[in-house]
């Protein structure tokens, strides 16, 4: 299995450091985040070490998202939060701090002021159309 001896999440997968484990299957594991944005903040990771969205194999991403759904449903049932964000960071510029792909299952509280929403401002349709054309050309078959 792909692993990185210096990765904190690989150490959790290997059982070398403890975690509050919620769930585990052959490919994925879910546990509580130790720096929670809100009560119930959980993480879902593939057991294999893949740094980010660009390199994780699609099938493994699919397996990870299946576990995300399981955990999000359980957190929602347990805490009935005001809302739920699924968050995932790629690169330092996106505030990724652990370079082992992970999904945040992040319950929201009313007026919690977590800084991950950008508000709804009207977009410039020409600018949207322009970037739409550029990104579309780079979608792989
Ligand atoms: P990110 O910044 O998106 O890469 O998220 C990394 C998250 O991992 C962050 O919310 C804190 C959490 N975290 C870091 N180290 C540990 C750890 O040793 N155990 C657990 N359970 N969570 C950790």
C-alpha cells in the first residue's frame, strides 16, 4: 500500500498514533478532527497516501466519498446541525496543512462565522462564460 512514513494520517492508518475512530473499511477510515471547527467535525481519508485531488485515483476518491456520505449522515443524525459543509483543500494556498487527501465533514452552527463561505454576489456573465470555455477544454474524457 502507498504510504509515507512522515505523514500524520498514514501514522493514524497504521495505528502508530491514536485517533477517535468512527469507521473503517478496506480502503478508507474516518475519525474526529482534533482541531474541530465545530462540534462533530470529522475527517474521512483513503488509507493509501495520495497528496491531493489531482493525484488520488478516481476509484479511491469514489470509495472515500461513499464513506463521507456515511459519516455525514451519522453526524447529521447525531447532532442535527444547522447545516453541513464538506470541505477539501488542495495546496498551501487553499490552507491544506496535511498533505494526505482528506474530506472534512464539518457541521455548521447558526452564526458560527467560520470563514469558508464567500457570500452570493452577482457574477460577471462574460467572465464566467470565458473561464467556462477555458476549463471545458481541459476536461479529460
Ligand atoms: P487541512 O488543513 O484541510 O489539511 O486539514 C487538516 C486537518 O487535520 C485539520 O483540521 C487538523 C487535523 N489534524 C491534524 N493533525 C491531526 C491528528 O494528528 N489527528 C487528527 N485526528 N486530526 C488532525
